[in-house]
């Protein structure tokens, strides 16, 4: 290996550390799309190693209302931005998770699941409205009324030097490490169903549009996705274990009030 090639990883990490020392530049370089990075952290940070459940914690069986559901934790990327309000409520005769406001925070459920053993991700959601100005392929409009994110473990040695520098930077800022790869199912205001997009800072976070526009707002919609097939399509490799599932309703870029309800999210065998 040549001397310049050998020095490249160290130089990339040195650049990350220099960015950390310059708050204004860091904010522009990394957080210019805070909703997207909040989405990353809402479902996509590798949890510490411990005994983890093998199923997503449900909302439908809860007795208590008006609080965060057990098994889920709130994640806030920036304290200077408003938070999305998450709480368990009763709607249409069942317990669901309600997300409201124009914040940039999300919820995450840590777990450990082999996606090949339970490849089907099934969930439902309902949103009050879908502002058509929202579009995840532009950082200035990267808001969405509804997202479900699935985070995967993997071999970080396969990451590019640029991604390693980003992972180092986020770990320095937050104390946690980004997941190896993140697949995020999105309701978008503009992109058609089936469209894909990368998060602005790294292709290790990919958006897949499963609902588009406002025509079906106001009703319960149900989905099932083969996450193994989707992962292969978007990342061109086999998925590792799933380490968390997250939800995110965010509108901090466009400052629009949203209201969305999430039903239970399940990972099930074929």
C-alpha cells in the first residue's frame, strides 16, 4: 500500500475531528438536514450489546395512555429543535401511537432479530394530511408525516473511508455509533411509490417510498414488506441482524404541524 493510501483513513478521521472543533461548520456540513439525521438516530443507532427482545414492542396491548409505550425510547438529535410529541392513545377502538407537532425527534425499539428468519415487516399507519411540499430527496424539504426505519448490523470494514469518517463524527457528537445500514420506509409528498433516495450524507441510509401524495390521507393503511428483498435491492448485499426499529414523524424543516397514528409493527416469518 502506498504512503498516501495508508494515510487516507487517518486523514479522514482527522478531518472529522477538525469539523467537531468548528461548531458552525459542523452544523452546516452535518446538520443542514436535521430531520434526516434525527431520522437516522430515531431508528438507526447500533444499541449497546445486551440481552435484547426478538419482537417489536406492541402498542395495542397497553393499558396506560398518554405516555411513551414500554420498550420504546425517545431520541433527540438537537435540543434547539422542537420535539415531536409521541403518546399512546385510543383511536377507532384500539391502542395506537400518536405522533404530533412539527418536531424532529423519533422513537426507537431495540431488538435483535435475524431478518432471514422473520423477513416480513408488517405495520399500519394513518395520517391527518400530507403536505405536498415534503420530499425526502432534498435536504431542505426532508420531512415526512410517517416513517418506519429498520437498522441492521454489518461488517464496518466494508464501509468507505467517507462513511467511516461520518460514523466517527456522529459517535464523537452523540456517544453512539450509526448502524451499518438503515432501510427507511417513507410516506412522501412527491416521490412515487417504489422510488428510492439516499440520505444526503451517506448511502448507508436509504429511503424507500411506500406511500405518496395526499390521496389516501385520513384512513388506516396497512403494509407488508420483505425486508430481506428490499435490503438486497437497495444495498446489493445480504442483510445482517436487525438491531432496532424506529418511527419518525418530522416537520422541522418546513415547520408544518402534523398528526400521524401508528399501529403495531411486527416482524414475522414468511
